[in-house]
């Protein structure tokens, strides 16, 4: 089994971008909260969140090949280091082009929180407070409708993620906000 320390070292070895590292921290935090909600192991789910994009810089996959580069290459590395099959499948499934279905609660959770965590951080960064503390669901929904804001975030993936979990989008937004708020310093948020 891959430990968090090993996962963190691997993420730092492969990822130079501070923004991408913070994204993976945000997804780890959200995944831990999702695991607790599902009655699953927060450590296992958190590790999957922490490493889900660790290979993105080295193997960017502009062609969206299902079996090469990100995330397929990363999953091969993680499998060799002991990441369980459930985690491997979840990471593959977070990239829709992989063709791997999201059949487990872990896979559905990773897909649901991945794009949303990035979107919430983007929303906080444009606030005068640069904080999640005063960010409300209504504000997030308003930004969500603005296609020019955070263009790289797939609104379809966020909506599909909520639907696959069987929860309203507003509930998912609120859940992830609550999970991330206590950790905003790690994410580079909050007053300077």
C-alpha cells in the first residue's frame, strides 16, 4: 500500500507547478471528506486525491489517448508502488477519455470533486478576501454560469459528477466548500 508520505514525495518529484500541487492538495482534502461521508477510509481516498494528477506535467496527453500519458502512465507508476486497484480505476476514470467507467464510490467522488475543487479555489482567488470563508454557494453558482471565468474548468464534468453521486449541484458545492475552508492556507488562500 502506498503511504501518504510516499504519495507526497512522488507528487513533489513529478510536479514542479505550485498551482498544480495546490490543486492536488485541494482534491486530497475533498476526497478525505467524501470518504468520511461514505463511511470509507479517508487515508486511502485522500492518497488517490493527492496523486490523481501527479503525472500531468510529465505526460500531458494533449491527444487524450486512453492508454498513454496522463493518467495511464501515472497509474502504471502508482500500481508498481502499491496503489490498490480501486484507486487505480478511480484515477483512470477521472479522465473521461480513458474510457474507464466510474463504478465505485471512490471513482465517482474523485470525478465529482476534481474540477469543482479547482473552480472553488478560482472563485476565492478573485474575491477581495482571497478566502473560502466568505464564499457562498450562490456566488459560486453565479461564477459557474460565466463561461469566461475559469475557462479550463469543465462545467459539464462538475454537473455530471454531482449527478453520478446523486446529489444536487448546490449540495456538492456546499460540501466541498465546507471541507476546504479549514485548509485554505495550504491552498494559498486567505488574507496575505
